[in-house]
C-alpha cells in the first residue's frame, strides 16, 4: 500500500518543481486511489493543498533553521521538509514526533540515507522552537511581512496594495487562506416544496446547507465528500457554481426570447444558467475552443436537460462573420490570470508573472474586438473575469467604451441590495474577504442603437 506522506511529497514535486497544476494533480491521484479510506484521501488533499498554499511561509521558516537554503536543497528533500513543516505548524492532529520519524524513514527509503540526520535535525529544531519563529515586521517592510505571513509573492502583494489599498488587500489575503464552503445554484423554477425536499435530502447525507445572502437560489454546502453523489445532482436540480459567476447572468438582464452567445463557455455554468432564464424560449450558443471543453459543456447540458442551447467549437480570437450583430446578449467571460480564485487554486500565485498579466490583457482585447461585433445594436456585452487585476478588468472595460460604440450601463437594477451602490457605474469588482464570493469582475456594456438617416 502506498505511503500517504510519500505520495504527498511526489505530488508536491510535480506541482512545485515541474509546474503541474495543483487541482489536476490532486484529482488524478484521488481518482487512482479512490479505493483508499476517505480519511486517508482527506489527509492527502489537505497536506498537498496546504503545503502549496503556505509554501512561501514554510520556506521562510526552513531557511531560519537549515544551513542549506531551500532553493539549494535536492527537490525530494525540499518537498519532504515542506510537507513536514506544514504538518508541524498547521496540523495539530499529527504528533510532532511522528512527523519527524516519518520524514527520516522516507528520506532513507528514497535513497537519501546520508541526509537523514539533516532532515531529523531541521525538523526537530523547528518542532522545539515553534513559538520562537521570527517573521518579518510590518513596520520595517510591509510588503515582505504580508508576503511571508500570507504566502503571496512579494510583487503580487505590492500590486494589490497599490490597486486595492492596505485594508482590502489584508482582508483578501486572509480570505484566500480560509476554507470556503462550496456554493451551488438550485434550479430557479423549483417550487418552494421541491426546494425544501431537495435541501432536506442533501442534509440527510450529513451535509450542512445554508442560504447565500446574495441570491435566493444560491446555497452553501459544507461537509460533502462527493458532490456528484448528492441527491438531485444527476437529475439536474442543481449546479456547482460560485455566486460571482451566477451574478453574470443576473447582470445580463436576460429576457425571454433573447439570442445569447457565450464565447468562452466551458464548463457551461453560465450558458446553462442563461438558458434556464430564457424559460425554454430563445437560444444560447455555447462555444469554446476545443473538443475537450465542448464535451464538458455537453455533459452538463444533458444532465441539466437544457434544450434551447447549441454547443459548438470555435476559437474566440477568430472573427465569425455569420455572427455579426446576431445576439441580444454576448457573455465574454474571458481567459484571465485567475487571481480571484487563489483560495481555491493556491498554485495560481506561483504561475502568475508580471509579464503574463500584460499578455493576457492583449489576448482579452483580441477576443473583445470580435465580441463587440456580435452584439445587436441596443444589445448587451457582459464582460467578466475571475481576477482582481485592474489591467484585465477596469482598464479593459474603459478601453471598450473608447474604441467601440458601447457605454457602461449601471448594474444596480440587477444586483442584490448589498451590492447595488458598488455596481452603479456599470462595473463591479468582487473581492474575497470583502464580498462573500470569489474575486470576480463584471462590466455591463450596451451597444449604441443604429442612428436613423
């Protein structure tokens, strides 16, 4: 039987050394070892995700207690120590002695017996001096202090402080490290009794359900081992979706009979939500770049039993003449840096690069140049991203109004009471820790009507 801690170190090596995506590595391994005890799988998931999430802080601690800097350690030893320090500092249920002993055994098992003493010495020293660990002082260097405390690259902390200010940045960084419940969207046409029965059935599986304060059909779920097995999932009674994503279709102001294009649609949550808002009328064209992505959309479409929706492959960067001025609403939820969902995908912070943000902004504008042509005169372009970077968000929305015949239109009529004031200028930046959602940006832009000659 595979050693769980050894498996975790190998996964960390794949993520931190080879640049593989954390959620994909975890999903693959959990599927492979699905037969394992649920507690083992939960331990493995928490250990890997937690170590990735806290990696900057962990490396800072290791560098205080190790004569060899973490950057110069052998990759297996580096990730063995990282995962061990995470257990020492953040997993109270694991005895310190067991952490040290298991790490020494693993070092020997993997051919590093000569480094067993080094591993043992570093870990036991940290275990004995947990309360005396020194961290950077905010008064001396705020950027470094926040970077280490919240395990966020210093350049990103600096950027957030500049764009969002200290209070919002601090709340955001704290929120990224907190465990958030999963949110689901119940079918809006469920009757009160159907809704009650579904919630009761889900809670009987041991989950805790609570209504989200922003939308009447949004619920938070805690304690679910596998959402796919919950009552109502296969029947299409609910969909896993963050509330920020649900707000996109609210802000689009969809009316029955509308023709809607969802440009970068996978896995199809917004397309399905839009189709349901049409109540069987109109049409949603749900498009994405590859067969793999469109297969995901079709899978969700079939499960949710959506008829008024067509799924097709297409590269949003390539102009489609036959779509010119065809759609009442175009949803442009575009590829982005994903900085708003670092709480769910902790390795995004390491993949993000300054120069990468600029190239993403250029890609978004390349797609938006096409998107504006697909909107009918008087129609709506709903631009959104799951990031908190002004270059990809506000700057793009303002650029659209300057380059094309579009004007920002207030989001307030479409938002819950608590958000109305923030959305009055046609843009809304949702921030974790400030709002009860992922980090997300929404802009509503209306195309000018053709002038009569």
